[in-house]
C-alpha cells in the first residue's frame, strides 16, 4: 500500500473546486507507486489522478509541469497537468505539493507484444523530435557525473569481482564519453520502464511518472528503454522487441554517427546506472516504507550480457 498521506473526501472536494473539472463523486487510493501518494478521483465530469509529492526535490516540480505542458501541447500521450481557473497547476494539499492530472487509459504491459513495442518506439521517437526544442533545463541527475562519485558508496557491499567490474566500467565510460563528440540533446523521460507506460490493448494510453525527467543525451533515454523493454530473463537482448522498438524510433529520429558509435557504451552505462541506483536503495539510503526494493542483480545480469554479447545491429530504416 502506498498511500503515504491519507486525504478525506471534503479535503479533495474543496481542492477540486479551484478547477473547472466537476464535483467529487469518489476517491480511491492507488496501491502501486513507491515514491508519491496517488489517488484516482472521479468527478461528475471526468476521471482524474491526484498526486501528492512525498519526497524528492520539490523545487524541481515547476520543471516537470513545464515539460508535461510542453509535451501535451505537442500532442504526445502524456498526462498534461490540469491548471486551475487562475492558470496555476501546482498547489499544496495536506502540506504536500499536489498536481491533478487526467487519468489515462490502460495498464502497464509486463510482456509487451511487438505492436506495443512499435507503438512505444514511435512515440519515443516523436517525443525526442519535439523535445529537442524544449526550452527548459534540468541537467540529467543520473548521468556519468552522478555515477562517478556515487559508485564509491556501494563498492564495500560488492564481491571483489563486482567491485572491479563497477570500477572498470565507470573508468571506461569516463574515457569514452570524455573523448566522444557531443550527442544530440533534448528533454528525456529518464525512467521509461514498462511500468511507466499504460496500454489499452495495442494502443498507447500514455507515458506517466515523469519525475526523472531532465535534459541531456537523447540516447540515454533510448538505452533505458531497450534495456528494460527488450531484455530476456537471461539479460540478453530480445532481437524481435529490440528491432520493433528501434525500427519505429529510427523512422522518426535517425541516430547521428556519434550516437551510433556511442550506442553499445550507452547500453552499458544505463544498465550500470540502475544497478547502482538499486544498490543505493538497498544498502545506503533505504526508503522509510517497507515495500520490497527492486533487485539490483537484475541490472548486473544485463550489464554482463551487454559486455559479453555487445549490442545488436541497429535495424535498417528506409528514409
Ligand atoms: N495519469 C495517470 N493515468 C492513469 N493512471 C495513473 C496516472 N498516473 C499514475 N497512475 C497510476 O498510479 C500508479 C502510481 O503512479 P506513479 O508511477 O506516478 O507513482 P510513483 O509513486 O512515482 O511510482 P513509482 O514506484 O513508479 O516511482 C501508476 O503505476 C499508475 O497505475
Ligand atoms: N525504474 C526504476 C525505479 C523507479 O525509479 C527501477 O526499476 O529501478
């Protein structure tokens, strides 16, 4: 159960009265989610999602509102936050920052089919085409600049072999990305795992949970997607899902030669990024609640598979 801050119906009814969104009919706490408190709110006009921000950088919230507004204006399937009658999206409720969103249709796919993979690749490609012109700025908080200091914090918890692997990898990324030409920049989702998408059958209902959103290398976003969406249980890439996502993505946004060169290394870097963030949650900074943390070893397995087998060839896309 992840309703960290309970709300009463009168509290939510009063909150809703600032918006042009109808009157409260029902309120339901959402058990999924580990970071924020989420409620499904039904009014006499529409279905909404109310999010209370429990942790993290509250000063970053205006960036997320700006990003979601921008993507929504560009017709990407994201929950564009509702603005109240004065044009304000970000409010305070029960002493927590609060945002109200449209409820998007669908469920997160655990085993996405190829049509869903194509849909995701196409949408991410469209998003990256428009996000290159997004005017906001929030440096990627999980890129190499973060890996460098943070990996030292977990080395003590690792076997000698895994310590060596992590240290060697970070050093290799430093050498590679330090010398590599700049990669195309834009706004990223930053955590586009399957559980941050909703599908209604094969139709993408929406991308959610933009709270890792930032600006940086677009390739970073794509590598996160491939490592989560197109990996088998042994950590190896699943060629069919890989090709379905990438063919659809590349048809929207071809990679530059520098991105093609960096691709195998970016798959490794983003695998290590999640191995490390999950290790930090388990050993260094466990959350107050007792929800089971994600398994760090899953991304160690993925990293080892990328090292052993490399990347798959990128699909050919006719221009
Ligand atoms: N706009 C939306 N439309 C429909 N469902 C939504 C929407 N936003 C959130 N949800 C539902 O609420 C759940 C929790 O939302 P969210 O992922 O934002 O919370 P979180 O605490 O940040 O979770 P996480 O553990 O993924 O970081 C989602 O898994 C999804 O089922
Ligand atoms: N997607 C992340 C958790 C949320 O940031 C993970 O799987 O570790």
